[in-house]
């Protein structure tokens, strides 16, 4: 049998992406733009959480949103109608994640939209939020160039998810536990969940919220505002 040459492309792909991500972070730093990468499973409440958070911050800092999905523009429209901030939709062409180059293309598209928009003359955003494609696997593997990674875990998903999806929880700076209003109806142990999260990432900030009622959202908004200010002041 002839020998077959095997090329390990996975490492190369990740190395190239990590390099592009670092370059993008550097560019954003020079522009004073803070990029937040927000991840979660579908249905965890990402968009509702964003709406609540943006409405608490939009009078304090300039915000823009990039919504990533395989298809549709439902979330981008919802964000813009509910908050008034600039929101664009990124279609991934069937891919289940965004990488640094795709994120850069999205930021360039956002800049073009703002340039064409009268409101864009007020200046570039202080904060750009990237709502990544909904799943707990692929998005965790690719550095988008974001300054911070955040994820939302909803109560109905169960408190054991940090054990099942270790990479996602290990790369996130903040974990928002959403839908705490339904805690009485699910077998969800909040303290166990926090323990499992800190097993994966001892430095992760954990913030329980209910995006529907707004409970706890002020805490997340304040965390995000502090991070943006710190990034711009360094």
C-alpha cells in the first residue's frame, strides 16, 4: 500500500485565526472600540438580554450590534426596533461560528452602514456587541478578536452544562445565567452550576438574571460598562 501524506490543517487554521484575532484586537484598541463576543445555545435569551442591556447603556456610551446567524435578519431587526442602536446581520453561509476574518468583515460592513447613516456622524461606537451563532461548541473554538467573551446559560438547559461543554465555559470572562424566574420549575442547582463554572474558569464572573423581567440585568450592564471604560483608558 502506498503511503498517503497526511496534512494536519486544524492547527494551522487555528494558528492563523489566532494571529488575525490579535491583529484585530490591536486595531480596535487604537480606535477605542470594545468588542464583546456573546455566545449561547439557541433559545437561551441572547437577544432579549441584549435589548435589556443596551437600553440601560445607550445613553452612556455609543453601541452597535452585529447579529450572526446562518440565515434570516430577525434578530438584527428586533434589536434595532427595540433599542434604536445600529444593528446589522451577518450571514455565515452555513457555518456554525464566526472567526476573526469574518468578524473583521462584519465590522467593516458596520462602518459602512454608519458612514451612510446620519447618526453615524456622532462617531464610531465605544462598544460593538457580536451575537455569535447559537451553539456551545464551534464558537468557543475560534477567537473572534473580541476583548471579552460572554455567554448566556439558561436555567432550562441544566446546571451541568459546564461539565459537558468545558471549552465554552473556560474561555468566557462572564457567564450570565438567564431565566431565573423559572427556577422553581426546573431541577437546576445554582450553587452547583457556579461550582462547575469555576472548575472550568476560576476567574469567571457569574451573574444570574431574568431578561424577561430585567432582574439582575443592571449588574451585567454595570460589569460591561466598567470593562468598556477600562479598555478605553488603558
